[in-house]
């Protein structure tokens, strides 16, 4: 496969890092990977190594304030900064592949970004795969924490609020160790502004999910410790797509593409994508 990387101008002329992995054969479809909180697009090599040899081009970007992109770490002025930047990147990809179907693949916070993006631009996509999507606020978060997050978002928006537990990423110790040792993974606390923007975005998806009508595959680990796994069923029930599939993997943690059984998950995604390619 051919690997490309570089920067493009995102919102407010920010330098946004991207990577692309192109197949050696004719490109049958594009997978646009939208990564999760505190990580970067380079952590999706299981997806790349599975799909590029099958004729899929895989594109990914590091969100504003993530990975190699500019910006204060895990901070955003407004949630639309993510979706607006994603739209800029989508348009770049579309120019390179004017007649190729594009599927969005969003994980965790990237699943939330993807869901909001679908509300605004689903007509441009052939379908979407959402993995461990953050579409339901965990019941473990008390109303007081939510209140303090909103208050701090206004008073001290860059204050640290909470951090992710690396042990919840995968049941594979090697994946967890690589996550902890990855210099491009941010292991500090999420900013108060981002926390407040996530809550608003989750509420928007809950309110408007019925607007989503494109083909969609939702994959979820039943033992996800980083997002509420019940959100997958809620999203599945809420979207109005006539072509929708939910797959829950029993015992799996958050990153189903990085679990010991990831080939099973990627095989299921492969079969779903193949069924949704133009005939």
C-alpha cells in the first residue's frame, strides 16, 4: 500500500495532520476514520492493514488539539470545530476520489463527531460505521460533576476535569501498554470546555437521531468501561435508517478494533461494507 501524510488548513487556519493509506489495486471505496478522545488516527493500523489489501483507501485526521495537529490538547472552543474541520477534510478526499463511495468510520468521541456530522452531511456518504460511540452520558457521572463542568467551561475553560482510564481501552495488555507509551496519546485531564461541549453534542444526537437515514452499522463491546454500552442500543433504536445493524460483542472492552478478537470484528465490518458497495 502507499502511505501519505501531511497537513491541511482546518478551521481558523489551524494546521491539521492527516494520513492516508491507498491500496495497490483499484480503490473500491474510501474509509474516513474519525478517532476518539485523546488519541490520533495512527492508532487504527488494524483497520488499515485489514482493508487496504482488500482495495479500500483509508483516510484519517488528527482532530484539533490531538496528535500532530495544532491546538491546546483536548480543548475545543465549540464542538462544531471538529465537524467543520472534518467537512474540510471530506471535501479534500472527495476531490481525490470524485466517484468513489465514502464510508465514515467513527470511534468513541469520533463516533459522536460522526453522528453529528451525519445530521448535517449524511447525503454525501455511502454509509457509516460507529464503534463504541459516545452517545449516552454515563450514569456514573453525577449531576454535580456535570454542573461543575459547565461552570468551569465558562470561568476556566482550559481547566482539567477528568482523565480516561487506559485499562479500559482493551483486554489486550500490549494494546494498553502501547497506548500508555504513545507520545501522541494525551494522558492528562480533559478540559472543562470540551466536557461541556461533549454533553451538548450528546444531547443534540439524542434529540435529532431520527434524522439519520443512511445505511449504518453500530458495533459495541458489552463490557465497555469508557462509554456507556447502552448508548449503542439507544442510537440503533433512534435512527430512522431502514438499513441499520447493531452488533454487540460480549465481553469486549472499548476499542473493539484493538481487542484480541479484532479480526472477527473487522470481518463483520468487511461483510457489511461489501454488501453496501455499488453493484
